[in-house]
C-alpha cells in the first residue's frame, strides 16, 4: 500500500488538477489523471491516479469524474463593506462629470463616508452581505476587505469589525486592510498632516494591537494623499508589523509604486499610469502588481496599465474586483478575469494566476493558499469545464460543481 495514502481523510480521484504551481511545466500547472487528498484542512497528497492503492482504503473517496479542479479563487482587493450606493453619480458621469470632479465637489468617497458613518456595525454587515455572497457563489474562498469609509477612529474600527463579523458567517478566509488614508475627512479639511498623524500614532497602533487588520493601504493621488504622506503611513505600518498595500498610479503618476516597493509592499494596485521607473522599481522587488480592470472599465478610462512592460520585468500580476460603490460596483471576480484578458491583454493563464497564486502573494499568503500543492490550505474548486481557459473566456454561466473550503465540501 502506498504509505502516502493514509495521510488523507478524503481523496478526490479522476481529477484534472490545474495546480497553478510553477513547479509543473504544463500550462496552468496541469496534472492529468491525478488524485488529491486532504487532511486537517490542508492538501496532504497529490499523486498520479494509478499509484493509489484502493484495497486498504481508509479515506472517503470522491470521484471527480474527469472534471477540472483549481485552487479557490482569491479576491485580493475589495471595499465591499460600505453603506448606501452611488447610482446617482454614475448617471452624472454619463452626462459629462468626471470621477475627480465629483470627488472635489464633496461627493465620491465622501458621500459613502457619510452613509457608512450613519450605520451601526450590524447594519453595515447586513448591507454588505449580498456583495460577499456574490463573490463566494463564484468560487472565491479568500477575500480581502478594506476600511476607508469611516475616516475617523471609531468608524474605521467599526468597518474592520463588520468585515470580521460578516466573514465569520461564511466558509471564507478574510484578510482585512486598514485604508484610513482613502480620503481626507471633512473634519480635517486643510489639516491633512494632522489626519496623517492620527493614522500613524493612534489608528495603526490600535488596529495592530487589536489584530483588526493584517495590512495598511493608502490612496496615493493628488485628490487624496501625497507621496510624502504615504511614506509616513508606510513607516508606521512597518513599525507596527503590518503588511503594506497601495492604490497608486490610478489617475495620475505620483511614483507611488516605487515608494511602496521600497517598503516591500505586498502589492501595488491600479497602475494605469505606471511608467518605466515604476516598472524598474517593481522588478525583483517581490511586490505584486494588481490590475483592477473593473474600475478602468466603469470609469471609462482609456489609459491602460503597462502589462507588457510588467510581464517583461517578470512582475507577478494579480487581478481583483476593487468592489466598491464608486468606481467598481461589480461583484464578480470572474468578470474581472474576462476584462483583464479582453481590456488589458492578459492570457487566460495569467488571469487565473492573478486570482489564485499571485493574488495570494498580494495578501502575504503565498505559502498558504492559491495553489494545489501539498501543505497548502485545501481550498479547491471542481468545475464542469474542459479547459481552465474557460474560467476567463466565459462569464455568467455557473459551472462550479463543488466548492471545497479547508477540506470541507460546501455544496454542489
Ligand atoms: N480607488 C478606487 O478606485 C476606489 N478607491 C480608490 O482609492 C474608489 C472608491 C470609491 O469611489 O468609493
Ligand atoms: Fe480600491
């Protein structure tokens, strides 16, 4: 008997594994006719089908019937906790106002801040529930959620607690990110540096101490915070032992990506205005470049992120939803994969890497999730598809046969 066999409580046989593990040469890290086993919530066994011994079978056997299994999908950038909605601004933009115009006039992020502050934690959880459910139904097993619509201590903490409370109701891994530097709160008008002080000296230490977030994010943009202000926040995040993520080069070029890379950021996100200097800074940095095609599409942007340059520099690319009420009210990671391919030219394999292994790295979870690999969490999806490229080419058809979270089969 294969000694490895006993290491699994449950084994899927007859599976085609799109492992996304670069150790395997085939596209998508494909292993055909393999068996995959799980034990204590982790992947414990990946072996060719015909080396399995059935005679002394201690495990539950599930026949995958030749279907394709992938790692669970990871949405590494969302703002899905918020109050209200901004459909009126969508209409305004269709008749000529820009996102920046609306923001300068006190709408935009600040209108969601007003709506979010007005809700209790419980109300915030309920308003956000359908958005998380939409992601999970498509196969998301790890989600990042940012604060950033509270902009004062009690409301930023309320958002982070709401994220924890909401995610605890579902089979999903949560990574929370403090994005207090999303916009200048009205109380601090003309006193941006005082607000930065509050974030660095009060909010970040408190969030770290209470374990309410794993990372800190900033919006580095003339309509938000300067490079120097972002640097202060990165310093404080690093001192508190938190990961760093950054919204950079979305609407203009502030050289935010290069700054974040110097701080060993987990990811830099958006990147439409990233230039050669930024690409050179990201090269070999370990920082993931996260593309957010939903915001590009929804804001009708025309300037695309420099995908070819990033590819040449071998910067890992993630793809995420940026799910938020203003620039990407689009609760579908599969749609983002399709948009990343059609709008930005990613291959279907790059799009799936962007929502599995590279998305994991963008959350500091590269050793834990995002591949079918022994030792990783057993977050796995079984799909009724013939080719993993279908996960990027198709949209709107639910071909998820089985969702497995931490080794437990959730549904059919
Ligand atoms: N960039 C974005 O696209 C979102 N936040 C950010 O920093 C927009 C958030 C919003 O409009 O509510
Ligand atoms: Fe965002």
